[in-house]
C-alpha cells in the first residue's frame, strides 16, 4: 500500500514513517516536507492513504484538500495537526475524503488504530 506523509516538519515525517514501518512492513511510504511537491506527486502517483498536516506555510493542508477536490482526487486523508480547534474539525467535515482528524504527535498505537480502522471500513468516514 502506498502512503503519503505531508508535513512541513521533517522530523514529524521521520517519526511518522518509523511508526508506520514498524506496524506494516508492506507500506510504500513517501514523505513530503514541501506541500507543493506533494500536490505535483498527487497528479502522477496514486497513494491509497494520505496523512496530512493542516498548518504549513505557503500551501496549507486546506489548500491540498481543495486541490484534491477540484481535481476529483478521491484518496482517503487522515489529518494530523497541532490544531485542536473545533472550527477546523467542522471544516474537515466538508471534505468527504477526510477519514479522521487527529492531534499530533501520534503514537505507534495511534497509527495502528487508524490503520485498523481504515482497513475495517469500506466507508472510511468514521472518526471525525
């Protein structure tokens, strides 16, 4: 399974990659600390799941979600953010491909639960 990690903080991507690799060895993980590169990759690569930060300079997670909606890129997204804003949670509900809204940092067990939830539900909109 191909997974994208999109977060402007390199260390966050390194940690998230490590946790995901420990949980599932079969994951093909691509991490992006430049959201513009991630958007370009979305047009050529087809990941099955995206972990997305919201608060990034220049191009935000909201920009990426809008980009995906406008191009009809139907890939499930798990938002990993430092924002605990109820407004952000409500806004995330406007994007039908957002599977979950999680506060970072996420632990190994948190990633495990998210992946289990993703695989158990064909209808992946379950845990906002």
